[in-house]
C-alpha cells in the first residue's frame, strides 16, 4: 500500500495542474460542475443517516363562522367537519353551509330537530315525512334555515365501528338584522315587562366544555316544573298494546305522565290531549316520568323518594340549566347518582341531551337501581350473554351492562321481560316509545318485593 502512495499523489497533482491550466476550457467547466455540491443539500443540510423531521401541521381545527346564528339548534353529538359558502346565483344573497358528522342514527337526529323546531316556534316550511332522514326548511324572524340529514357509508371501517354515520348539513341565510338579533326575544321595557331576564348566554361552539357564565347583573330564576300530581286523561290509549293499557291508565290517574297537550289544528285554540303511545319518548320526558312515578308510588316511604334539586345548585349538565323546566328533576337524578354525570365521576357526561330519544339501554341504566335498591353487580359481556342470551351483547354500552345484568334478578318482573318480552336481540340503541316507557314505570322492585301503579292507586284512594 505504501508503494502506491507516490503514484496516487502524482496523479492528483497532474489532475490539479490540468484544471488550473485549463480553467477556462469547456471541459474544465463540466468537470467543475460535476464535482460541485448539490444545491439542494446546501439549502437543506442534514446529517448523514439522520431522517429529516416531519413537518408539524399547524392547520387550525374547523370553527363555526362568527356570524353563525346562536338560535340555530345544534345536535349535541355532532362534530363540525367543514364550513363553506353555498353555491348561489349572482343575484342571490350569500348563504353558508356547515357540514357535521355524528355516529348517531338518522332517526335520533331527525327526531331531535323536529322537537327543537316545534318547541322553539320555528315556522316549518318543509320537513321529512318520517324520522329516518330528509330535509327541514324552517324560518324564524329574518333567518332562513335548511337542515339536511342523511346517512353516509364509512370507508375503512375499524372493529366495533358502525358501517354508516350521519351527515348533517346546516345551511343558513341571515341578513344583518337577523344576525344582530339576540338569541331570545327581549321584552319591551316600555310595555311594563320585567327587565330582569333569566336567560343565560349560550356558547356558539358545540365543542365548548365548561361552565356557562350568565350575563352580568342577571339573576337566574328557575322555572318550577309542571305539577304532575293531577290525574291525566288521554283519548288514544286504545292505540297502546292491550296488555299495557290498564297500567298506563293507572299511571295517568296517578298524575305521573305529564305531557303538554298539542293543538288539533294549526292556528286553533282547541287541544286534544293524546298520549301518542307509539311516539318516541325523549330523555327529558322519561326523566320526568321516572321521578314522578317513583315518588308517587313511594309517597308513604320518604326513604325511597328521589329528592329534587335546588334552583341554586351548580348544573351537572351544560344543556340543562336552572331556567329549564326540568332542571330540578334532571339535576336531582344526577345528584342521586342515578344518571351518569360529572358528579358520579363521569367526566365525559357534560351534556344530558334532554330532547334526544331515550334508548333501551338508557331506560335500564336509570330504572334498575330504583328496582334493586342496592349496588349494581360487577358485569362483563360474557356474564350478560350467559344470563340473557343476547346475540348483540357487544353493542351494549359498558355503563349499562351492570344494570342489564341486575335486571335479570327481577325474574318475570324484570323490565326487559315485562317491556320487550322474550327476545334474543336486545337492540340497546333502539329508541323507546312512550308506551314502552309507561310499561317499565308501572312497576318498581323485583319479583319478591315491589309495588305496581295499580297498588299505588289503591293506596292513594
């Protein structure tokens, strides 16, 4: 090796001298360029063998537009995906479309918006024929709103994920008058109205989590819930299943099933008090009936009654505030630990979703602790599958497993057997009807010990 070094050095010397001598020749220029450093490496220096750091995305999350009207109801379990202008003609006013996505089925969302638009006095120009999917076109003051609800297939489905989701398009057209209007109807102070309003500012962002700060210098006045002790009379109980009619009638006589009477015709003062047994019951209604049924049946046993909350309590849910007519009931259930909330250690349960449909698993989760009057047993999928034999046990929310397993102790008086009969499919996410809810609430307890609506009615007389 040492003998070759002089030859190597001699060759390099000849090469350098050649380059120096012919520095202006085309050949030397080409050779110089071939030996030059890569300009890309000069601009992006990296250590050999070390991977370049990946660029960190700073793209902001999708936010609601600043002009999004706060009076527009937003489905609680929906996530904002996109905001874009609508395709308008040159002469039309600008519209905005917000696209949302939810894992809930279309019937849940359709029922939610139907209830919201009716309760908030929107003028309904168009609505779906049923609760599956479709388009709502509504108007309120100077605000035009179009809500499109449709199922959407999921690509690259992961294990335990549904194959479809629900896409929700909210398209709104609001001029400056509509945008600048408050979210509530302000009283005219010149018409001897009370200037002290109990309204609370609502956050425009559905992803907001935290306390909602009331307007300054405003005193909250809770709305007293409707008295449910007065007997009710319904004209359509013949539409309920025959085996439940007597039970529902007894609950109505006890004053448990409070339902706001509906107008028989638009712009008419006449009202028809119907139970509508096949109508889907909301979480709000069921909470109200649950407390009323329990407290009425155990009227002579204060130790088994559910205490209503105080209007000064810190709300457990940010969508049920002291001004809500069902606040005292829902808050009372939360404080008793009968429904999941932050008070029971569930930090994810920040919304109660009062106008969402009640599901089968939720019916059991709230009701069974009032039947057993003891701590629910530990439960897993295999235990529920062995006792009930359900084919769809994997679809049950883990929170509800313990209640469903405990319901098995009720034997023939269990809620599942009394309401749903013999079944190998529990269908935990299926919405509950008013008739089914009434049948469940017509009896509290297990087979060896309990009380029915009929027995409570006899004691009351």
